[in-house]
């Protein structure tokens, strides 16, 4: 807009007088000014004067401003596209924070090198910190791909003693803002946090970068959120047929999430199957459902299309055979009764199952059954070593349908002379044969039969294919799916 032009001065006064009761974001004003400044001065028909043309444009701009401001100035941003509470990405914890008045506006607006960094929404409680960060270019357009949170850029959280407690990252989900989050496995114990942004570079790798100063810092009072924390001590225990005792400990309700704590303990018979530190390598499978059987959240199921509302999960050994587990979920019903169902668990155990075959004599796939797991070897070859040292190593291509888990599985290979070699796996795996209404059935498919992409056993150091090759699974990630236990909450 040309403020030396008398017509433009009138337009400016019109805009100001019509919007003096509305707070217009800088980005909106910038966009309007840029639009008006680009209007043609002389390229109008004689019957439609320049003055009338620019007055019409001003009216259009005014309508645009009022309409745009109606989007950007809703107090809670609850149903707007740029909000943390966007309809496309509902978050019950954030909605609860909104209802409790715990959405903080830090009023961050930092400008440099033609870019403006804004933060107008942030929520914090002992569960997590969440905030919406926007980055606008000189035209007032939000740029979603310019801020990369790697060194030197970072956004950190400090407690009231100045200790670094977490670094925030972008969860994605939406193009309307950078969805910044940090989760706390253990409820954060502090009355105040400080969020510090050290942003000095904009631009993606391999593209021209802009150096500047978009640093910011603001505090958030945690006292009100802390007051909303409620801890419920739980009771209930169950021993599975194969020697694991599960004991409920507590349920902690916080503004943005609910934390479940429980303990497991293996009996002596189970411990003999998992000597050394194998017993510490465990995984639990369970789900929450309504009393009508409607799924709420699922943890490590074999079920297809399951609901995963878990934000964090941790476990640690606390004694001989004992493990303390904690899971934080986005929400669990506060008043309506719901049920926890234990679906299964896995423990790393000593195995010893063997697969032996003669590679030179193999003319078709060979199948082997070991502890309800099926392994089908389709070929053996020499391939370039993954170490990159120019040597070769033996590769065994195979497909598998595994009842047991594979995370902690350990294999060894033996050649014809009995020499032992380490074994690694290379390739992809996914859950197959799963059902939409069953949490326990289903297998882990090793490789992709549909696209003829087998997975591989790689045997470094074995640079010649032996006459006979033996694979020994020394440790199996044993899966138990026979628990029969559920607990009702909020009776």
C-alpha cells in the first residue's frame, strides 16, 4: 500500500476504523498489505476509475481481514485448522487441558531475515508438554519444511532448578503448525518449567539455508496442573500357567494422560528357562475395553487395525525375577467402568532348536518347524559383506511364520567342521494372519512372499558355502498367549 497516495491514506483509515475492535495478527496484516500493494495503478477501464477500483479492493480486503481474523482469534482455537485441538487430530488430553483453562499463550513472536516464528499455544502437565509453533515467510505464508530440529536447532525443557529434563520434537500430523511435544516416562515433579528455543538456522539439508536469530524462552507454571494429578492405589494379582505373577500397583490421572503401573515376577521354574539376564527381556500384551467389549487402547497385540493410545512405556528390573512396568495413555474413562485384559507376554528363554541342510543339494524350498515357528529356506549364496571390507559372507534367504516374537532371538551357525559363526538378520517382518476382533491370534511374517522378497540370515566370516550348514536358535523370544485374567476399573 502506498501511504503517500491520498486514496491509500483513506483506505488505511477505513481498515483501521473498521477493525479497531479486532486484534489482527501481524501475518494477516502483512498478507493484506502485500495484496493491496500489488494492485494495478493504471490498468483499469476508463468507465471504472482508479479510485473506485481501489475502494472496491479495500472492501474486499476488509471482508478478507474480518473473515481471516475470525479464524485466528477464537480464544481457545478449539475448532480451527491451526489449533492443537484440530478436528482432524483430536486429542482428549489437550481438550481436557482446554476445559480446565490450562492452555498457555506465551505470545512468542520473533522476527529475523524475513521469517517470523510464533507460538501462541502451549500446554504442560506432568505427562507431557505440547505446543504449536508456526513459521511465516515474508509473505505471511506458513512454511512447514524450513525448521529442522537438529543441531544447532533445538527446543529444550528445564525444571525449576534449571535442570534439562527433555528435548522437544515435531510429531508432524498437520501442515498447519509444527506439533512440538515432549513426553515424560516418569511424572515430572516441578512447579515451573522453562521452554528454551535455540533456533539459528532455517532450511532443509541440501538446500540453501538462512542463518539468523529466532531464539525464545518462556516459563510455564505447573502448579495448577499438578493439583489435578490424582493417584489411585490398585489391588489385584494373577499368576499365569507358566509362572509369571502380574500385580497391579497404581493408576495416576493427570491432565493430559493416565499412567498405569504394575509389577511382574517370574517363579523359580520360569527363571531356570531364562538364566543370566535373559529374564529381563520381556514384553507384555494387554488391552483396555468397555464392558460392552469396545476397544479403548491396545498394547503389543497381534490384532489387526488396533487402537494405540500409548504415549510412553518403560520397564526396569527391581529385584530377582521382578520387573516394574509403567505405561502412559492419552486417556482412560474417568467414570464409566472399563476392563483391562491380559492377552499374553514374552520372555527370552534358552532354546537350542536346530535347522540343518545341505545347500548344494537344495533344489526347492525346505521347511522346518521349530517351537510352533515355521522357517522356509529358499536359497543360499555368497554376498558382499555388510562390513564394507570387500569380503564375502554367506547369506541364507528364507521366509518365516513365527508364533514367537523375534526381538531378542539369537542364532548361531555351524559349518561342516563344527566351527561356530555369529548370525544376523536382514530384511523386513510384519504381523500376518491377524484378525480384527482377536488380540492373540496372528503370526510374524518374515519376509514378503507377495513381492517375493525373502529375509536373510547373514553369516559374517563364512566366506565359502559349506557342504552342510546348521543354524541353532540359542535364544527364543518365547510368547505365551494363555493368560486368563481381566480386571474391571471404576466399578
